[in-house]
């Protein structure tokens, strides 16, 4: 799918045109080639361009916002909670088995953002992103709007994680706590940024 970017006077579209980006295919290629990293402000999608980096959340929210500004309705933004492990996320390393806590986890539920275009999943996080690596590890997914990648996504992820921890504690003889698992998750994200 491809479309020409509209003439909207929105700062996102104007900035893209200054970069010489005039259509969707150019845009997705440009975004996925940006570095992986958190932006200084989750609310400002223009930082994906000005800071030349983004996460799965900011990059896909940015793309969704551009699609919305162009009146393209068949591009949807999703959060999928998946079983993050070294098989589907190799850069996380051995954090699950080698950590400071008294337990070893097979995976950590992680929130990942991606687009569905005409119902087909696309991951533009980086040039080697492949949704197929995650497809069978998705625990649940919901559609969101671009503006929801800040507070809503974090709360949704943390609520899911707390519920998952409660269930894990019911089936194992150790107590897993939220703060410890979130700290492991943050270490994984740090590894992904390197």
C-alpha cells in the first residue's frame, strides 16, 4: 500500500516534506531505519524525527498519526502483549536466567506496538523487525489511537503484568513481585537500545 502525503498544514507533514518524504513507502522505510531508543517526551511524536530515534510505540504512533492526517482509515495501531524471551527478542540476553532475584522466568509479558494495514500486521521498529517472530507469543492485543502510547500503554502493560504476576504466584512456590519484574523488563529495554 502506498499513498501520497497530503498538503495538510500539520507540523508532522510539513517536517516530512522538508526531509523529502512524500509518500507512505518512503516514510515507513525512513522510520524503520531510525535508531531504537526512547524519546525525551512520550507525548511529542515529532521527536521521532527531531531526535532521529524511537521505540516501537513512538515509531508506530507516529506512522498512525500521519495515516490519520491523510485520512487513511485502513491503518490501525495495536498493542500486543507478548511473551518476551531470548528466542523472539535475542538482544535481551540472559536477563531472565541470570539476575539478582531468586527466580528464573521463561518470559516477561512485554507490550509491543505495531500496525495492521488491511488487517495484516507490520512492524516498522527497525529494518530487521519481523512480526512472525512474535505472532505465536502474543497473549492479547488491543487497538489504540496514536495518543494512547504514552500513559494508557504504560498503565495497560503494568495492569496486565500485575495480573500475570498474581497468577504466577498461585502456581509456583516463590513470590514474584511487580517491582522486580519491571526492573528486569527495564534492563531488557536498555539492552535493546544498545
